[in-house]
C-alpha cells in the first residue's frame, strides 16, 4: 500500500508538468477569490478623528488601537504622558439677550451704500452725546431701540456714513447793534465748517424774510460774496418816553407829530397809560421760507436749517405749529446758535417762558427739539465761530436708523417716534415725530 501511494503521487506530479504554461495559469487563477465590493464611507459622528484642543482621537465610543506589531502598553503609556491634563471651565449663566431683532439690518458700506426704500420706510438721524456734550461713537444697531406710536420697530437699515448737507443759513438782522457786529465778524467761518460736497443757501430776516442766494456750492466763491452783502447794522435799544418835557414831538405838521407812532395819547401812550410799539421779529416766516427751498433738494442729502438768532418772534404770518408740521413732513432738521439775550446765563432759560400779551422771547429751542436738531448758545465771536464747525460736524456724523412703519400708508396723522439707547449717562437727540408725505409714496 505505501508503494501504491508513492506511484499515484508520482503520476499526478508528472501530469501537472505535462500541462502547458497557459493551462497552468488558468488553473492557478481559478483559486484566487473575488475582490470585495466598494462600500460607502460611514457618516462622521461625534468629534471626528481630529478635534481642536483634543488632538487625534480614535473611533467615537472605542479606544485607540495601536498599529500592527506595536505594543499596546507602550502606546498607551506614551499617550498618557503626552496628554495634558484637561480642566473643566466653570459653568456661567449666559447673559440676557434681546431677541427682538433676529437679523442684522443692512449695514451701509463705506463709499457704496444702496438703500431700497419702500413706501412706508422711515429714516431717523440720531445724535448720541455723553454727559460732557461730546458725541459717542462705536455704537451698533443692537444698542438702539426705536418706537413708533409706542410700538417697537425692527431696524431695516443702519448706517454711520457721513452724509452731504444741504444747509439753509438764516441770519437774524433784528439783533441789537453790538450783537449784530459779533455775528458779522463770525460769518467768515461758515464756509470753513462745510465741505465741497455740501451746498448752501442764505436767508436773512428783519421785518420779513429775504433770500440772498439759492443753493450753491459750499466751497464756491459766491458764498463769501453773498455773506458780505448780507451784513447789517442791527438795531439800537431805546427807552420809550411817554411823558415829560422830552416826550413831545420836535417836528410837527398841522399841530401833530410827523411820526404818528410818537404822538402822545396814541401808540406811544401818555402819562396815564403806556402803549409801547411792538418789535418785529419774523422768525417763523424766515424758517418757513428756508424750508420751502429745502423741500426741493434730493432725498439723499441731509436737509438742515441753521439759524443764527436770539430766538425772538413777533409779526410772522406763519404760526409755530404750521412751520413745525411742514418741517416734519419734509424731513428737515433745525439747528441754531443762540446769541444775544438767549445766550446769557440764566436769562437764556427765562427767555423761553412766555408772558401773556407779549412777544415770544425765544422759540428756537422748540424748533430744534421737535425736528431732532441741536441748540448752542454763544456770546463771543470765537464761540460763535466754533459753533458753526461743531454743529456741522454733529449734523454730518450721525447714526442713521431706518425701519418700516407698521402704520397704514394712507393715514396722514402725526406719528410719534421715541429712540432709546440702553446705556447710562447718554443723551439721545432725534426727531420726536413726523407726518407721512405723499412724496414718499412714489
């Protein structure tokens, strides 16, 4: 039997040698198993193989396995030496968030600002000052809250880009001669407070407004020439004499005074009563004339009326309420430099009070308060010149907030605006309301 097995193996080995090379290759290939089918990669879960702050990690939920032929004990010991001790930070409660504004408004980019205004779009320029009267920079849209008719509005636009100005200067020529001289000396500093992108119109008033020039380039040669022509001598304060030897008329005609205003017993009064002639200060008419000219300027420009006056008003055809409504409808802000009696400490505040049957001693602050402007009181020439640059800088560098009103576009009633900044010690200056205009519905 052993001999038979040996003979059989020898026969098989010989038969395999007798096969051709091709046949031997086919025979060997039939024994190779098929390659595995491609499989989809499993989804990444957890922190992944590499996590910032943790280094290389193994499969989530499984310990790291060493490479083939590596000692697992040595690998774990080296990893434990290299791994830094991890400290769990203390858990702090998250700060309270204001979730009213879910998305950021369209921020104006420097040089390229594009706004798509809807028919109910409202734009509110805002000035923010600290306790020392200086402007506060660096605020974001998250710091502002805007309410219209006691309903908070979502901000759609927010910009801090400087805006070109359209300024209508209104100069009071009914000032006393000493105050008028100071104003005349300061007029040369007006042009220095503006830029080549601004435009200027000049108005004066005494007994009625007068327009000296329409809107022209702020850096042009016409502005100083017109300001030189607009200078006036002012008026002189005189004590009325109602009785006595000096009360009579030196020049008479047919037994009466040539000037009926000085006739004893008439408008000048006599020893039994006093009837002093009224002063004429047509401030309302002057601001209204400047506002009508400003209402034609493009909406992209900031419309400003800059008044240099003591704030007295008497003799105007337009009323304060009518002029303020026109200003709020046409998005015009009034800024002012108070001179004369309105700039005297103590007297400037008392002049804001109105006594019955007398003229208004100072109503400029009412215009600035209602339209979102600012009021500055100065007595000297240097202070008046600095106020031009100060107010122009405030008007140019403002926070501009925009929102879509929830009120109907067909309702022309007055809408109140309140702007709040949730930071202590800040003064927020913005217009108190507006009237919707049909010009905005184009």
